[in-house]
């Protein structure tokens, strides 16, 4: 894609930071190094207690610095948006960084089609020191959604290969329709769930294959597991985000007078819930859940998946049946296969071939 096509669009990069002084220079440096002519960088420090604020004094001649009390990611992004003046906004977590052509690429994608509300791009995973891991987000075998995804978003939103905060840019005019992000629903992190999913109902999606960002896994991420190990607290957190985001999606669909199902059913969400219920039932956050009910809902969710083959649907059902019936040690192993693509490397090519329809996800996102 020719980045020159978006030369007329102004891009605001909003960096949200909380106690990431170690990584903040990389994030700011990558924003300031963009090749696109019309880029403005806003850094929102969300009440950091480390050296972040002292460090930011050295950047005040190059970026807009906003200091606020700690309120969580949603609060920081809302504050950053209040300062935005551009046509496009790209939210960047302070522990991530951008390719120099990221702003130009997303601007070109928005300029090419007035209906595009959201642009996402592939990211390369790096470690704490910035060394590449060799892994991509989403994994290479997963095609990314593109075009009009409204129907899929309301049917199985959490099964689509959407990307985390730093891999997304939004058309500002459309974004303002769903702001502010509800801070009580996403008190610490998870605000990208709200943005990524709800923006899909406000226009089409462009997905760029070129790696345009770097996702850092450093062991202290607010949300990303540092290794392929099962973290049930993380799974419960994800269940919570899915619940509040599903409610917000259905409300927005009603406001837009869009046809929608009575309930949102996603294989990924149901997978989280059945694993949580089987392994730590006393802490499971959805008190009404029963294994039999989750199996029934999984069958319904599989029927909705118009974007996967019959063989893939059967593999989903087989996995749910196995988790429902297996002893707990085996449930743990099955969960690792479900949640971590790197733990099933030998199967990923096969899973990719079982998908039908380029640009849609056929397996749960990692």
C-alpha cells in the first residue's frame, strides 16, 4: 500500500504510560521517528511512581505531555483523546513501539476508503530488551479480518483475530461516537476490548499484512502472559472483559438499529469459561455456569461460525467434550493447546488449512 495516499491525514499517536520508564524512551522514539509528515505525539502519564515523569521532562519540546492521577488505561486513553486534533488516532502502550512507517501505512488505508473505521496491522513480539522472539501477532497461520465485519462481530466477536491496543488505529470522527470509554468497566486495563470491538460496528476494517509494530512481552505486562503457562486469574479477567464488552456491543447495536442475536456466543469466551469452571470452580466468576450449559452453548456457537470448515467445527466440539469429561490434569493440557498457538506448532498448519474464507479467524485468538 502506498503511504503517500494518506499524506493529507493527520495522525495523533497517544502513548499511555504507567510505571514503564524502562520502555518509555523506545515508545516515544518510535512515535517521533515516523516517516509520515503529519504526526503529533501525546504522552499521558497515568500517575506513575517510577522515574517516568522525570524522564518525560526531556521530551517536552517534542511531544505533548499530560500528567494525571492514576485512573487506569481507560482513563488515560480518554484523557489523551481530549487532546487529539487529528483525523486518525493510534493508541500506543508505553511498553510497545512502532515501525517508522506505521502512521503512513494506516493513514493510507483510511484515505483509500472513507468507510474504514479501524485499521489494524501485524506486530512482531519482542522481549524486554527489544530482541525479536520470532512470533507474530496474530500468529502467521491466522488471517486477519477485513472488510465489513459487523455481522461476525455480533455473532462471535471474541473469535476474530483482533489485535491489542498498539496495533490499531481509528478514524477519530467515528471513534468519538463511542467515547468516553467506560472507566468503571475497565478499571485497570482492557480498554482496548471496548475500542476494538465497538469500532467494528461503525465501519469497515482494514488489516495490513506488513509488520508495523512491536509487542513487548517482558514478564510484567498488565495482561499478556509471559510464557505459555496457564494463569487462571488471567482467564477470569478475560471472562470479565468479554462479559462487559458483549453488553456494550449489544447496546450499541440497538442504538444503531442493527439486527443482532439475543446473546453473543464465542468459542474463545466459552473455552475460557469451561476451563475456569473445571479447574477452579470455587473462583469461577459466572455463577450461573454449568458444564452442561456451556457444552450446549458451544454447540450453538459452533453453528454460528460460518467462516470455518465442518472439520474445524468438529474439532471445536471434540475439544469441548474432552474438557467437560477429562480429569483435571488432562484439562490443564487441553487448555494449553487451546490458548497458546506455540504449544501446538505441529497442528497450526493443519488448522490453517481447515479454515474457509480469507480474512477471518477460525481458531480462538491467542
